[in-house]
C-alpha cells in the first residue's frame, strides 16, 4: 500500500484513540489538527537526520549576483531543500560555505551539495513511517484529548521509535572512515 499524508495521519489518529478521517479537509477536529500539524512534523522529522531515502547530491548552479561580503560566489539551492549536510568541490564535502538569503555562498567556483530534501510519502520506508506515525500521535494527542500524561507517554514512545529508525537507516550504508586524522599519521 502506497503511503499518503492521509494514511499516515489516520494511523496516528487511531494510535491516539481518535476517529479516523476520510479527508484532511472534512472539517472535523481530527482533520483540522492533522492538516495543521502534519506538514511541520513531517519536515521536522525528515530534517533531523540524514535519512538515506531523502538525502541527495547535486552540482549547484552559480548565480550571476555575487555576495556582498566574505565569500566570492552565490549558488542556487535546490527546490524541496530541508537541510544542507555539506558542500564540496567534487566530493560533496570539505568546502567552507554559508547559507544566506536562501542561497549558498562559497569561495569555490563549483559546488557539489549534499542535502536532505522533502521526499514524497510514497518513498517513506516502513521504519521512517512508523517513527512519523508515533511522532504525529504524540503531537495530535494534547489538542484532541487534553490528556497530558498520555501525550507525555506518546512522546517517549515516539523518541524510542525515532532512535530505532535512525539505527536501521544508519545500517544501510558503509561507515565512513577517518580521513586526514593527525594521530593516525604520527604512528607511521
């Protein structure tokens, strides 16, 4: 089953013990809470970790307008960008940069950006979807039930689910080794 915002919100509402919704625009309290809290919760969770399913690299287009001070070049950031992980001159890391006025500024003439983007819900792996549903349930609980103890318990469960999702995601790539570590080079 392909995931959607509606499916994720419905799962979270069921976890809270609220009524499921058929549409996020149906006018019920549940739909209003879900429609207002979902986008921010989704983007927050996507940007809190460099998830393998929503991390990308691309060469940035240099803009004609140059920065006013400090760095030599300005580059256009990609659409859907949630968080910059690093920038480099070929490898995707290692170049000094700054995000300013919605652009990336760097001294390099060419920049490769490693970044987190807003992935489509259909691309969410099961471990991320479970963490998001838990986070949404925790966020939905207080406005829908006014039960602070249940909301606190759901936040603890959401944090545990997030830790598990990060662990699973981090096991999907080779661990990066140390590069240019001065203590290793001294040993000979």
